[in-house]
C-alpha cells in the first residue's frame, strides 16, 4: 500500500515555459473580455441615453394627446348641437351633453334604431324629425346629419335643434305670402267684383214679378253658379295664404294615384282626351298631408286638361330617384311661351279668361311646404310638362 508521501514524490513537475504561455493566454483573454465589457458598457450607456430621449418624446406626445383630448372634451361639451357616436352594430358608444338634452336620457348602450322607434317621429322631410321628451309635452323639431362610415363601420351623428329656426322660416314664408297678397290686392278686387256684380244682377232679376218660372230657375242657377265661383276663389286664396301642410299621415303613392285617376278620368273623357298613367312608385310612401298633395296634383292635371285640344294625350308618370319621388304631368298641347313661363306661378296670373290664376300658385306653395320643388318644361307647339320632386322618407 502506498502512502501520500510516496504519491507526492512521484508527481510530474510542471514546465515553467508552459506555465508562462498559459499565463500569457489567460492575460490576453482577460484583456479581450475587459475590452468587450467596456464596449458593452458604452453601448448600454448609449442605449440608456436613447431610451431616455425616446421616453421623453413619448411623454411629450402623451401630454399633447391628453391636452388635445381635454380640449376635444371641452369642445364637445360646449357644442350646442348633439354628437352621437355609433359602433359598427349601430350601438351608441359616446354622446355629449347636448345630445342628452335633445334626445333625453339614457342613450349609452342603446341602439340608434331604438331611439328612432321610441323617441322620434318623422316630419315627412329627409333627415328631419320630431322629438317628444317624457318630462314635457313640448314637441321639438330636429335635423340629423350622418358622417360617412369609417373602415371599422362606425359613424357619427350630428343633431341640431331647429325648432326656433323652423318657426322663423315659416314666419318668413308666411310674411312673403302676405306681402304677395298685398301686392295683388287690386287684381283681387277685380277678380271678386266681376262674379259678384254678375250675381247681384241675376239676384235683382229674380225679384221681378213678371218673371216666368223657367226664367226664374235659369237666373237662380246662374246666381248660384257665380256664388260658387266666389266661394271657390275665396277657398283658393285662403289655401294660398295658409301654404302649409296639416294632418300628416302615411300616404302610399300607388293608393294616391288610384284616387287621382277616379277624380280626373271623367274630365278626360268629357274633353275626349287620352289619359295614360305610368306608376313606378312600387310600395313607396310619404308622410305628408294627403289632401294638400292630392289637391296640388289635381291642379296640375286640370291645368293640362284645359290646355289640351280634343283627341290629344296627357300622361301622368311617377318614378323613383335616389332621394326623390318624381311626379310628371305631360301634355302635347300648344305649349307656353318662355316669357310667360316665369310668371305662371304668380298669384292671379292666368292665360285663360275663366281661370282664377291661383291653381299653380297654390300647387307650388304646397309642394314647397313639403320640402319639394316644382318646375315647368315647355315650348311652343311641343306641349308642356310640370315636374314635381318630393324628398323620399329614407332619412336616418
């Protein structure tokens, strides 16, 4: 058995040259590691500085965005008009105080369709609605404009309370009509005086004792006819001055056309005229004053009847455009001179001796009160076309 002493004495001695080389290699490796470490320290210092600069810039941007957000919030809160933000599913995500004041609370998390059904009623004009709050019986009129849908399907609604503006606008229109009535007072006196004088003459003759029964009946009939003419003229004047729609209801266009055909076709047959109806309205409807609209269209059709020679044709066409319902009354009568076309809608202007000159004025007044327009296309010996544009009920 060998002892520890015997083992140590038998160990191989180290070569000093090898030790020197090993120490040299170790020192070289240590220097390289030291250089790498210093380089890493330098890079870390640079990255730390860059990160600090980036953090400072991000902090500035965050502060600027917070300030902008606060300014936008203040602006939205100060806006007199309502702002409603809708998600892609038409849910209300954000509202400003004005929107809550106009539409009532709550609004958040409701769908826009629920708001339309529960709180709004159509006025018959595109994008305009009546809103009735539960806390008050007052009915307000609002206008709603929608932004374009963004890439995520969201959109923003802008809501303006136009109650006072609409009332002022209606007052201006009424004042304009009253001014027109004042300007035509002299013409009106002539219009009333002629049939009234005739009726008085007939009435005086009725008092004669020597008048035969047959003659008395004829004079009575003529007197009543003149009085009816005066009554009709008076009603037309009142309708012109009023110039607004009442008793709004849902009017299916095809049903209205059927009613108009029943009224006007007997006159067409009486004057030996061909009457063609082209109804492309499908199931389209309007929310409007049925009687006023029907009266305006009958005025145009009767005007075409009176202007058309026997045997000619009158066509009545209803078609749909993107935003409008278009009514067209076309005759192939003698046409109207361009100089007279500008005056056709003036009250009491007429080219017929038996006309009152109020039919077209009333028609335009009614159509304009419904948010629409009426125009005339005519030329001598090529007939006349009256075209009405009424906005479709397709608002938000």
